[in-house]
C-alpha cells in the first residue's frame, strides 16, 4: 500500500465538503452511505487484501453492529456506536481462533457458515431482534443528517490515513510476506496465526462500526443487514476499488452506491453494469480502479537498487550450540530421517551433502519447525526446540533460506539479507549457490566465511562438493536418512561409503 499523496487526499476530503456545501439532504445521505460502506471495505482490505484470507462473514459482522446499535441506542444514545464496534470485534475474537486454524477454502466456508448462523439468529430470535420485521424507532439519540455525515467521514479519513501509514512500514512488509510467502514469513519469526486473528478482529470492528452508522442513517435494522447481499457488496466493491490501495475501499463504495442511482431508470440494469465493471477490472486492472487511476496519472513506485551481498553482522548473544540427537522423521511407511545426530557450533560452517532423497531438506524442515520430528531431540544449548512451530524456532535464533525462490523477483542476496535481518545465531541455507555464476559463488563463499567469523553457525546444503569443501569446517554426509560420515572435508571425501554413494566412484564400490 503506497502513500495516498496530495491527489488522493484531495479526493478523500472532497466528498464530505461538497456534500455539506452544495448537496441537498438526499445527496448528503448518499455521501454518508458511501462513507459507511467504505469503512466496512477498509476493514475487509486488512484480512482479504493484505493477508489474502477470503472472509465471508464481514457482512454478518456489519449486521451485528447494526443490531447492537438498535438495541442499545434507546439507553446509551450515541455511545451505542462504539459499543457496536466492540460487539462485532468481540464476536470476531471469540470465533476467530478456531476459524483461522482452517486454510484456504475451508476458512471461507467456515466464515460463510458463521454468516448464515448470524442471519438465522436475526430472523428467528424475534424477542431480541424483532424477527423479519426488524427494529425501528431507536435512532432519536443517534447523530443524524449533516452531523452523521461529518462523524462518518472524519472516522473514514483518519482510518484511511492510519492504515496507509501502517502498510508503508514494517507491518506492511510483514503482511506482504504472510500473503505471498508464509513459509518465509515464519522463518523471520512472524506469527501468521496472531497476525490473521488481529486482522480478523480489526476488520470485524470496522464492519461493526459501519453497521452502527448504517443503523443511525436508516433508522431501521432488519435481517437484511446480516444477509449475504451485504457481503457480496463489500467483496465486489473492494475488488473494484483496489484490494490494497488506501483509496480502494472508498472508490469501490462510491461505485456501489452511485451506480444503482445513476441507472435507477433502467431497473435491474445496474446489476448487469456492476457485473461487467467487476469483470473488466479483474481482467484489465487487477490493481483496482485506484491503481488504474495511478497509472493513468503517471504515478510511479520507487524501484529498489540492486542488492549487494550483505555485510557480516556484529557478533550477537544467544545460544552457542545447535544439537541434533537421534532425529527420526517418517512419511507414512518411508523413514526419511533415521536417527540423525550431529552438532553445529557458533563460529562454524557445516556442509550437509548426500544424494537426492537422502533427507537433507527434510532435516532442515524439521530443525526449522516446518515438519514435526517423530523422534529424537533438537536443542539450542539445553533448550529443546523440537515441539516449537516455525516462527517460534526463528525467534529462538534459527534462520533459514530455501532452495526455491519464495518471492518473485527476489535474488539470493535479498533472501540472505532478509534471513540475517532478524539476528539469528544459526543459519540454515538450502542450496544458496544454485544458479549462481562463478563470480557470485566466490562472493558467496567470502560472505559466508565472514558470517562464520562474526560468530554465526551455518548449516549449508549443496550438491557442489567442491564449493562445500572450500567453505566448510566439517561435512556431514547423509544417505537414506542416515549419517554416513562426519568430519573434515578431506576425511569425509575419502570415506569409502561416501565415495560409493555420493561421489559415485567405481573403484570405491
């Protein structure tokens, strides 16, 4: 998410100013409704746009806020509006933990079930919600007319600027990693579960606040406020406006409110126009209308300079030894690791070699917490890390890079620099020289030696035995999940079993 800039600040402030100075009450009502839907969409951008989770309960949480306002306004007046925010956020917090354990379409289906449940309560709990007739006559103590317009748009302007500022900083980068490369995010100590729960709750809070404002605007709340049509409006408006652009929710809401009015004489034609507009944006402007406007007006995004190999960090405190003791990992009937044991000390480079399928990457996955061990212990000094999830292993001091690129366009230099940015005591490198030129390999060797001399412990997987022999203090050779040999490079390369299984020398066989 980029900075709004002067252009978008003017676009953001202009609607309420024009409405208050030039428009009749009906026009002011439409601008207020745009602000209401934009607030709901702004919250939805957090969970759907920035973290990529298809939440289908945003409309239901909007309805929860509306009903909370209708029920509490006679007693609390305007204070019912912040209570509506708390009610929707509270429901999101209660159900968010179990729901967010689900992945992909399972999460979407679970949130759809939650939305259906909320709608059923709204329809059938007649003593509380008024049933199909809904609730009315509660809005006397709530802000109305121009005052409500000012309150809604003041909240919207502040929240758009706040979300844009957060997304431009470290929080935005962490959200991008969680969306595009969750495994990489975990190796940097980012707790994806906590992030998604926070986004789900904040999104629910903004939906509840928007629902409260909607109740104040209309003076009536019915089960339609919890219906799936509100969710569809939220989803499509955010997609149309831009899922991650700071003004995407505002532009999408303006289209959702304005298009039916512009095409009112054509009855249901606005639905067709809305569908066509959605398909056109998805096909030709995936960044949404806000991104399209930026392109048309020539707005550019700064391009980062080409990265250099990262300089060795200053020596850091932390654990002194990584111990792998009798580690076992099975996949069904296949024993990928069968009692692997060795140690890695700070200030040491250990090269991990072996033929394809020997268990090298599996071992890195088990050490870094992506795969649970079926036996044995992995410890930092005396602290076992075997049961910890990946982000907790990273926080304990174990960094990781991957054989495959996690982010499109990112180089090995970027990946290594990112892994070092969290100050690990130990670094696991999976084929860091893959695809590198001779010059890049020489630079890599120099860089990794500098990291070792600065006090890091490095476990390096690579098929290039010559590179690892030059680089490593010790080599560990795996074959079929078992350790064949451990020792200095010359000793391991001279081992008859290593020569037969890995080097493929006939005289050794």
